[in-house]
C-alpha cells in the first residue's frame, strides 16, 4: 500500500528537514521519498489536512494493562489496540499486575499474548519478588527473558540494601532500574503539608 502525506511539518530533530513542511511518500510501511511537492497517483491513499505533523513513533513508558490477573479491567489485546489507535508504536508495560510480573513465565505470557499487534510491547518486571520489597526477583533471568526495565512501581523500594543489590545486578547486566522516589515513612498518605 502506498500513502502520500501532504505538507506535514517534520517533527524529527534528527532529520535534515526538521521543522520544514514536506510531502511524504510511504511505500510498504517505509518512508520512500520526501519533497516539497509529490505527484498523487491513482489508487494511492492521500492524507491531508490543516497543520499535519509527522514525528518518529511514540512510546508510552507506563502502560498498565492489568494483564495478567485483572483482564476484566483491560487486557493486552484491548490495551495494545487502543495504543495503536492513539498513535503509539511501542508501550512499556507495568509490572504491577496481580500476580506481579516477577518471573520468566509471566514474561513469556506477555510476549506470546502481544504477538501480531502493530504496537510493540516492551515488558517491565519487578525488582522484588511479588513486589513486596523484601527479596530480589531473579533480575538476570528476567533481563535475559526480555524485560527492558525493572520497577516495583507504584511502590518504592524502601530497603536501601535491597536497592543497592538491584543496582549492582543492573550494572553488570545493563538492566534499567526505575524506582518511585517516595519515602512512605515520611509521607504515608501523600499529604503535602502537616495539618
């Protein structure tokens, strides 16, 4: 299929034509040509409108699909389809499901269920087993199984020794760690001012 996008503002800061308006020809899902003006050919889909913008694919860094465990709220299929409709080419799935994504089996499930979708799933996994903050999950196995990020969000790792171990694992494996910067002892109910 070929698509011609008319006079889109190019929003890719790495492009030589960043900030310029161009006609863009897409063939078989790839940009074939960009120019000030391109001819329309019969049978080619043309997209035009006021103030069109063209950018690299967007990635949602915190998609919470409730799958596995609470699929009645939203599952991978509905979540990924909604992400595609919203213009996202990728999503990082939250590990805060019930059960939490803290083992290779959970990752395998996510990867299998997300196959065939236009939006790519980048799974995250828990730092701690069961997202309990008491002992480390198998971070090396999780990383090798496809987790691109380790996080216990929305909870914070309160044990600094546990966090140090997680960071040491991450340093050796190239894994990314994300922690919620909250101290539950200081702000147990999320209030801003005492009284």
